[in-house]
């Protein structure tokens, strides 16, 4: 029976064979690697991946799709909301005794792509790399440079921990049904030696800074720093998007 895409799950199924081949080539899966696919859907990407890997774990929320995927002998199906998945526990249970890190891939639902990216930040220590298809404008924000219109809270929160590249453009007609936006594929590689910071405090700091991005940060971050009894110097006569990631990191380190 044909599966109809469900709007509430943000389902758009990849159907362009050329694009699928290009994505798999970008991922470069190798036999035996520990890979997890988020949202395999109708297995358009799943099938060529598992052919190269030999086995693959998939996370699927849609009950009907999960049932269909369980018929594939090389797949381990986790039927769950990805935001509830503990990736460290998944690595321990799926590959007990192994020290190999996970490779995470997926065509992420546009409606919850940012929460998924933030969720995975909690498990970056067990991840080798991530390849995701996302809305193009989201990837533009992820990889944006400071002092550009796309530089945002998302840019800062991800760039302190990952090296990222926009590796492939994917037009709407590559999907069924076609989304109303352009898509792209991003490669995310955790930095080998990221700066040590209080992540919770960093997240709060960055959120406050970008809460009124058109205003100078003295109106937002300045007041927040006063509440934290910050005695150091930080140039507050700037807007949030004008500040480099390294400067945000240095500030949260100075806060302790």
C-alpha cells in the first residue's frame, strides 16, 4: 500500500535518484561503520546506505513506516521521536563494547530541525560526523559568518562545537511532495579540541544577545552581564550578529 506523506510529521520523501547518489557519495559510508539514520521514510536513502554499510540503525516516528522498515533484515528500527533518543545509550546498546563513534545522517523534518540539532549537541562526544538534509535557509544560518544577515544564535551555538560545510543543493522537485522551499545537505564534524565552556550558561548568554538582534547588545546582554556581576570588559556598542563566535566563547569563559 502506498504511504501518503503526513503533514504533522513534516514528511517530504526524497525521490530523485541523482540527488540520492550525490548525498551517499558525500557521506561516503564504509562497511561496518556505526551509522544512524534519522527519519528514513520510504528508505530512498536507507537502501543505498545499508548496501554499503552492511547494517544500519534507523529512527522513525511514523508507526506505519517503522513497521515497513522492520521487514528489512539489515535494519535495526528504533520507533521513537528523535528528541527522546539518548544517542550515547543507543551506541552502547546497538554496538556493545565498541569505541567507534556514530555517524548520524538524515532528511530532517523542517518543522523540528533546529530542536534536533540542539538535541544532538548533548551527544557530540559520541559522534564522528553528521550529514543532514535541511531547509537551505537553515543551513545558511548554520554556516554564516559574523556581521552577515544570516549570522544568528544557531550559527554561534553550532560553530563553537562543529566545523560545517554546505555540501549539496537540493531543489524542491527532488521530493514527493515537493516542499515550498529549497533544501541543502550540510556536513557537521565535531571539533577535535573545542573550547571548554559552561554550555548551559553559554546557551543563555547567546539567547539573550540575539533576543533583540536589531538593538545594540548593551540593551540586552549588558543588563544580563550586570545581573551576573560581570566585572570585566566587553564591547557592548555592537549588535549580536557583529560579534565573532570566539568572542562569545571568551566572554562565557570569563564569567566562569
